[in-house]
C-alpha cells in the first residue's frame, strides 16, 4: 500500500499516520516502517463497548499500517502478517494497560501509537 493509500485508509477510520522512515517504495517486500496514532479521546475507556471500539480501531489501524492488499508473493505476505501481528499486539497491550489504569510504553494522552517494527 502506498503512503497515500495508507493515509486515506487511516483517515477513513479516524486515525492519522506518520511516516517515520522510508521512501515511497517498499524495501525487499517489507512494508514501510510507519507509526500510526489511534485516538481515543472521544471514547469513555471505562465503558466496555467503548473499549471494544478502541480495540477495533487498533485492529483496523494495524491492517492499514501493514497490509497492502491484493495478490502477494509469499515473502511479502509473511512480512505483512508479521507487521500486522506486532502492531496488533502493541496496540492491544497499550489498550489493556489503559483500561487497567496503568498506561505504559508509548501510550500518549488521547492516543495509542502502534508500529509494524
């Protein structure tokens, strides 16, 4: 997925993407290294349904960050799957810490930050 498509996908789910390294091309089939900020300021994190909404945003963000869609070579698919798994695990860990009242890592005020690295 190009930076332009990634940004469009992120904006569609209420997120903002920031490219932190790389050019417009993928290196050896690996996704660009990016971070994605997932806002939660509009959610009541004490409410179970809003917790589910935040986890859905994390999953959608990880997908937008790491997956390019369409047919892939096996190596590209594996790299994108690994990126997705890392980003999802980061986001879920931060969300769970936030729900428990113990923000850790890169949780920032009003947003969770995930990366595929």
